C-alpha cells in the first residue's frame, strides 16, 4: 500500500526548473515579472548599453546597414554583379 502512495505522490509533482536544460514556449504565452525583477533587468540593460563599447557596436551596426544599402542599390542598378563561386575541391 505504501508503494502505491509514493507512486501517486511522484506522479502529481509539478515539473521543476533545471538551468542545464533547454526550454521552449509558445509565442502566445505571457510571463509576469515583479517590479524588482523589472528594475534589475532595466538597470542592467541601461548599464550595458551606456558603455562606450556598446555605442561603438551600435554605430558599427548602423554603418553595416548603410554599406548593405549601398551594395543593394549597386546590385539593383546593375553596377554590382554576383560572383559565381566554383564548388570547393574543383579547379
């Protein structure tokens, strides 16, 4: 009888979080955070994005976007041509 009770208790346990595992969720699900959690996240993001290194990365991203736009215009106007690459291992 005690074995049956133990088996029922194990079956009714809620899943527990294991940080070593990967998880997924539906895009329709909502997560609720406390004001304290929100403050920690906000302050951490502000601290990271207000560094000179972050500003340099943001600027580099804008520059990469500008170069891609110039290249796209070049392709569309016909002055930039696609290079046909030969398969690896061929001469």
